[in-house]
């Protein structure tokens, strides 16, 4: 049993963190279906990737999951015209973001914004592009789950971000909620 399975068993209550003498037989490891459902919680990501993953089309599940993330970012940013890594660097820009992750006042907040910008652009390069341009690419279930869990996290980041649009004077104005406080 690999380390991820052990951790998930503990998280799901199928095993304790420390084995006891009363444990006669270790519990069966969780199924891929259970692991997928624990790691992939976003509805759009599940809709795009779950059946493909369950049918053992792991690379395609990752590719479609990343496409769902791109579409989600475009929708939240109100910029369906932007695509690929260029979209991610523009939308999550450190200096002039369309989706702002925090107040952007402190250096660490600006660093977080820029770091996530690189994560989003990198995810396009790492998750979507190789799979959409190389039909021979094969992912293991473990690799696909790790990538899908990361994509799931990025969905959460997008959902917590604030849309920043220029007002009539060209100054940034936040929409869709209060000032980010992450």
C-alpha cells in the first residue's frame, strides 16, 4: 500500500494513525473511486473528469479537468477571449490582476498573487498541453489523482478570488464580494 493510500485510510476513518494490537486484519485500501471523490470535490472538475478517470482514461481525465479549469477562470474573469498561458498570466498578473487573490498591499500578498499566476500558467503547460498534443501520453492513476487534486485546489483559489474591473475613470474596482482577505 503506498503512502497516499495509508493517509487516505486514516482520513476516511478506515484505519487509525497508529496500529493497535486489536487490529487483526488491516482494512482494505480505499478504492480509486473513493480516493477520487475525496480529492476531487469541485463539481465542474468532477463532471469533466470522473467518468474518464473511472474508465481508466487517466490522461484524458487530466486534460479535460484542466480544460474545465481554464473555462472556469475565463468565466470568473469575464474574459472568454483569453486562452492558454497568456490568459493565466494576464488574469492573475501581480501588477494588474483581473482576478485578485488578496489585497495586494503587502509584498507577501503580491508574491502569493504572482506565485499562483505561475501555478495557473504552469498547469496549462503541464496538464493540458502535453495531453492534447500527444495521444500516446499515459498517466498512472496515482499521477492523475495528484494532478487532479492540484487542479481542484486551483478551482478553490479561483472561487475565492475577487474580480477587478476598471471603473469609468480606469481605476480598479472589485466586484463579486468583499475585499479579499486570504
